[in-house]
C-alpha cells in the first residue's frame, strides 16, 4: 500500500507465516519473500500480481465456482431468451477468469520455482496489476474484433 505522501507502507510478519502449509496463501508469502528479500518496505508491484493469482485460484478451486452450462437455443432462427443470454454471459466471465488465472500463474510460478533470476527473462509476463489490466483490455478488444 502507498501512503498519501507516496511512501510504501508495510507490515512486519512473524517468521511462522513463511513456514505455513495447507493453503496457497503461505506459498504466496514465500514467493514474495523470494522476490523482495528482507526489505518489505519497498514497493514491488509483482507482489500484487501474486495476490491476484491467489484470489483467482481461490475463486476457481476453493469457493465452489463451477463452469456455467452453455446456453442452448431451440433453433438458429429463434431469438435467445434473457435467461440464455445471461447464462452465455456467465460462461464468458467464467472462461475469462480461467484465462486470467493461467496468465497470472505464469508470472507467479517463475518466482516460486526459479527465484529472482527468472524475472529478467519473463518480459511478456505481467509485472504489475496495471499490466494485467492492459492484457485483459487487449484480450477483450481482440475478442470484440
């Protein structure tokens, strides 16, 4: 978090948080530590990407979010009902979340597996939440064309 004066705000963590098991959250803390080192006061936008990946994984795999069924129309000539359009919209949103999770995983996993050395070679991957929004906007624009 950035203060009104532009300074990075941080929280001191107990060392046990880096030893936790059983939830991806603890892996995120370890990846952040690999990326940041010991200076938690500096702003590192990639940590926001890591947290976005955590949230996407939680939504898709731990909160019972299921892939919506495809909307079916009785024939190609009939106009879709409001319910069919809503189901199709939900399906598109779900598939977009799946794509976002995969995209964010590409950015988070190199930090977990290879440490800081991987960052220099991952130029196309998001380095900030802003990069994720730009990628999503470009992806949405491509779908509309």
